[in-house]
C-alpha cells in the first residue's frame, strides 16, 4: 500500500526564507544605527571643535580691537578655523551672532560636503530605509572683558601711573619697574609687596571699581622677596607675559599700609633682580626691579573672573556654556 507524503521540508524552507528576510531588514537597521550614527557624532564633534575655535578667536580679536575686520559677522577667520577642524577640510559657518556691547559672540557651524545637501551629512546604510542625509550642526559662544579677580604669580602691586602701553599694543621700549620708586604716591617703607594669606607665593587679587567697594590689600613691608616666594615662583615669569595688579591709591605707612587695586595690566618680563633671585635676557637688572614692557594682551586663563574694571590693556576671553 502506497503511503502519502507531504512536502513539509519544502514548506519549512519557505518559512525560513521569510524569517531570514525579516531578520536582514532588522540587521540592516542596526547596522545603519551603528555606522551612520557614528558618522553623525563624528561630524558633530568636528563641527563643535570648529565652532569653539572660531568663537574664542573672534572674542580675542574683539577684545584687542573692536574695529578689527574679524570682529564681525562676516569674519573670514571663523570660516578658516571651522574648516581646519574638519577632517575633510570642509564645513560651513552657518551664522555669527555678535554683540559688541554685551561683549559676546556666538558661532554656529553646519556640515558641508562636495556635491551634497547643504548643512547635511550623507548616510550610507540608512539610505536603504529612506534616510539619505541628516542635518548636523554645532553652536558655541564666547565672551570677553576686563579681569576683575584672579590668581597672580607674585604678590606684587604696581602703581598704575607706571602703565605705558605702546602704540598698537605690541612690544615697545623696555622699562624698569624699580620697587624703590614704585610709588607715584606709594607707601613709605613699602615696596609693592602684598601680604599673602597662605604659604603660597601667589595671591588671588581682586580689583574694585570704586574705593567704596573695599578692595584693599595690606602691604608686606621690606624690599626683600616675601618668605613664601622661591626662585621657582619667579621662573614662571621668565620671558612670559603676566598680569600684574595695578594700584591707584596707597595709604598708611609700613606694616599698616595698604593698596587699593584698581585693575590689571599685562607685562612681558625680560628680566628681574631681587637679592639672590635674578634672571635676564640681556643686560643685568638693578636690584629690586623688574624689567620688561607693557602690552595689550588677551588671556585665555580660566582662573580669572570678568567684571567692569578699568581697561588697562589686559582682557580675558573664554567659552561660555
């Protein structure tokens, strides 16, 4: 007697094909997520770097000179920096928002590729599910202004009448800031040294807008270097531009004296001599003196706060959140 057979194996093969097809679509979706999302994140990181660099650079330009051609919404420098931070050398400065009164600039960058859609990056696997491109961009803001508070390498105050920034704000004639004539109304028995409140040589100096704000610093008497300072502390200034606190009022005498810090100035150090601690790039420096020149300078130091202190040529520029 003949036994009837059903083509069960054939039917199962068809079912497996359907399952495989469904799984391939799902797998393709996961590949698209893994690869294309990685492309998007990489592009966004490059654009963010470009936006950050452009925002800080424009803030620096504006801090030095508000009339600078790159302190503008048409800055070519922004485009150059954005492109330099792209792996393929291509990106787009979508917009530049500039408020010189508020001293703030914002730069928005977006993706760019040859023959591609504006502001978008091409996707590879996601094309198969109808997503050929994705818009990608980044935004960064920076501010600038005069420093009102921050760390100073040496606890040394300079009379603001000594300030002499050359035309153009760059290197001028060297001058010697002698402590013995640090005055313009200085403190008898005082040599510009400020009392420290810790075992460190550096201090955190705060500048005030008016004498009513109480920003006074006690004088550390004597011409000798404060006991908290060592040669290594001075070495940080060698051939460097440092911010020095400027005082415009000094009262009292000796240990009861005090300085009123009005603002900060940038001084490029070319030599100094304090008893056994000395260094120079040229001729010897007389004892109890610092040699160098004042400059117009924009610092990126994170430790300084911005305020409404007088502009003595020193500015701070930084990114904002």
